[in-house]
């Protein structure tokens, strides 16, 4: 599985233009935090990650003042809820809001109350993997095909990514989607010089979609939601 952590939020924000995506000391991180002034344009970044082996979705919400490059701490009385569950401060981060939401067939609805009484709602649907059959073996150094019938993403989605990886002991062997054919999705190793041992190993495949919030409603003109679904399986690595 590929959990999306807070660092990935920074990486996506960097794509908006020049925001430094890095992790340093707690002191430096805390210096990037400001308390919300309730009036400046705010950039939410919502993350929803679901592994099909679990019955819940991990959700994270971060807020930024992009113009000044600062993380935003919400004011007392503000809240961010997903399907009625209020996200709580992440004790491992200077300022970030997390929670686990029961997995449902319907959408995930984010309700952001920046100030009491004014709620901004955005609803998204997790991507589907649409797998027909998972591979049982992988020949070292070659491509790998997953039988699938992927449908095009929803119109509001701006980026749709499939990736997978094999985890053989301490070896992390990632793949990127090369192309989609009638047989399914063809994956190509990203780091072909990595030596992966033969034998049975854990593998996972995921689909991730990024959607700008402005494509979901007119209430926010910046920010986005990144939603992913993953599945674990066993695979045999052969020569």
C-alpha cells in the first residue's frame, strides 16, 4: 500500500509554484505555522487513503496560506469533518488533522467550518481498481501486466495514476504504469538496476486520483483532494 503522508501534501503544493517540499527539524516546521486569520485565501489539501484489506479510510486535512508559504492552524471553534467524523490534530505534526472513517460505498463528504456557522462541503468518490486478475509471478527485470478493465476517471479529476510495488524483505521494487492494452495495465520497473531476490514476496497495486476543489464547487478556488485505493497480494519473483 502507498499511504499518503503529510510530506506528499507538500509535494503536491510545490506543483502550484515554488513551495519548498522538505522535512527538517521540529523548530523549522513550527516556524512555518501561523494561526488562521479567517479572511485570507486558504488552500485546503484533503487526503483519503483506503487499503481494501481494511474497513476504514485514513483521512488527512492540511491548510495553507500559499501566498506566504505557511501552514495554517485553525481557530478555536473551526472544524473539519468527513462523513460526520471530526478530524483531530495529528500529534506527530506541527499542524495537521487526521482521522479514520468507516468505509462506505458512497462518497466521502468533507465539511470545513472555518468559522462557526459557515460550512464548505466537498464530496468525492474513491477510485476503483477494476482488477480482473492479479499476476501470480514476475520475471526479474521485465514488465508486469495486471488484467484490468479501467474506466476513465470522472470529469472533475485532473490526474489519474496507477502504480504498484513488490516488497521483498528490505527491497522496495516500484513500478510505474507504462501503458494500457486490451490485456490490462502494463507496469514497468522504475529502478531496473535494483536487484530483487527470487521467491515469494508481498506486492501491492494502487490507483490515485487528484481533484481540484474548484472542480467540485465554487466555494473554494484553491486546494485539492487526493484519493487512493490499494490492494495487497502475493507474487513469486522468478529468474
